[in-house]
C-alpha cells in the first residue's frame, strides 16, 4: 500500500487483517483505500497468506505492498515470543497469562485466535520498527486479538470494528478487547446496543462512547439504475456466500411455492461456499430445474450487470444455530443503489436499511410462505415497489456515503490515538 508522509497530521496506522485483499470483502478494501486517500498513513499487515483467485480488477491492480505473515511464520513464532520475553518480561508474562487461556466459541475461532495471539508478537516488533502510532483491526476476531496482543506489548493504542461472525457468538476475549481498546466501531446500530450490553457500558452519544456507530461506505459509486420492468418471466436475484446464516434454503422453498402458484420466474442464486452442493440438491429435490441458475462466484466488476437485469433482490438471512448472523449485508446496499426492489428478513441490522414498506419489504426469518407473499405484493404494485427502491437508494447514498464514513473512521483513530498519548517510544 502507498504510505503517506510521516509528517501527516494523522497517526501512522497499521491495519491488521486475516487476508488482504479478500474478494468478498470489497467494503474493507475500499475502506483502506478511502482512509488513505483522506490522508491517513496506513500500512496493511495480514495474519494469513495471499489470495490470488476471484480478485476484482481493482484488487489485482493494487501494488502489492502488504506485509503477510502466513504459515511460514510458524517456524519463528516461538523465537518472537522469546525475544519479547527478553525485552520486557513483565508485559510478556501478562500477555501469556491473559490471552491464550480463553474459552473460544468453536474450533475455527479457537484456531484463528491462537494463531493471532502468536502473530501479535511479530506484529509488535514490526510496529515498533515502522513507528506505528495506532493499530486498527477491521474484524473483532483474530485480527483484533493480534492487535490487542501487540498493543499490550508496545503500548500503541488499538481499535477494532465489530461486524457479524466475529461477535456472534462473542469469542472468549471480546469483552476484554473492548475494555482495552481505544475505541470500538460498529457498522450497525443493533450491534452498538448489543456490545454496550455485553461489555456493561452505558449507552451514550456516539461522540463520547467508546463504542461508536460508523456505517460502511458503499463499494459501488452511482451505477446505472435497474429498469425492473417486472414482466413475466420475472427475474429474481440473490447473491452472497453459501453459508447457513444466508438462509437460501428458505428462498428456494418459497420458489417452489411460487411455482405451484403458477408464477413464471427465473432465480439467479449467485455465489459459492460450503453449502453449494446442498443448495443445488435442494433445488433439484424441489423440482426447480430450469427456474434456478447457479452461476457460481461473480467477480465484483460483474455484479452490476446482475442488478441491472433483475426485478427483485432477496436477502433471506437467518440467525444460524451457532448464533451467527449478518450485520447489514453489503449486497443489500448494492441492490438499492441500483434501485432494485428488495425483499429481506428482519434480522440484525437489516431493518436499519430495509424499512418495511418504506425502502423494501421485510419478512420473518425461516418463513418461505411470507417470502412468497411479499413477492406477490411487489409484483401486484410495481409503482410502489419502485418508489420503495428509490427511497432505499436515497437512504443508502446518504447513510453509507464513503467520504463521510471514511472521514469519521480517520478522525476517530486520530482523536483516540492522540488522546491516549501512548506510543511505541519508551516501551
């Protein structure tokens, strides 16, 4: 990444991630570029290696100046811990006592956080060498754990963003990470309330609370609007990762109901993930051959084509059996920016964007019949559907404006970093 001058009025900031760039995290990719463009000097570090598949054109064209640890770091991890022990035994003992011995929620989160723990020692050394003044993790899981460890070792203030899977269910260190962070950013109001309650903090105004609400910036500018003609055969679209919390099986069940009711439609269910075979098998079992298309992963620069040729976009999110749930899926924002009518479930932060019968239609989760009824309601009154989509578009452009929200991230990092007055110097 291109770094800004060390004479910047903003603190030199390390962004800590699992991967960068990550094809499905366009919102984080654009956030990093956005805060850089606004003058925040940044250096990106990742705990894992490099992703080379499914990168967008803009991701591929990015100069590769990311510092990645990856699996090779395992060969030197204990040496880094020992080096910090020799440098500052007291801080190292504190970190060793307080971080690894946690009840992490599931094996995946356990593995991610333990790896992040060891990565924190290497990152701490690199942050001192690079004169980093603030550490920010765009996820509350492993990246925030690594930032937390590095902050404990160096005294450099850290912050993190809390989103979805990384806080639902909360990992074994989340409350302590909130306690020690300079600030915590939420990108949904529902998570703002949740984290205040979880951490036992009073809910105050955004400007004075440790936990702040700063929405994402939309990753698409102002694309051509969808015609959404709503003529038979109707064109439906769902787009995302094929994982449990997306609830796509209930959308397929709704499609079977619509078929039985004589509706002529085609659903494009785009994406990939661990449940791909299960969803395809379900579509076959429901006898939806010829009605549902599975095109696989769609590069980000082609996503606009799908929205422009769609009549209705669906986001049938659910609260997974593990407690995992969406925050505000960015595909909803992208659909509304294209002025595509949206039908979604009332889960987590979705209702902060899709207001029922104002900017779209909301249904209960796990309710195929309700989804089918919502489809008929939209198709019966295209004018109202388009009015809702237009209202949704204006709300997204106003509430998820990239320069506004990236400026708030930059300014919050600067204010909390300079206020704490902590740095690597003298640690």
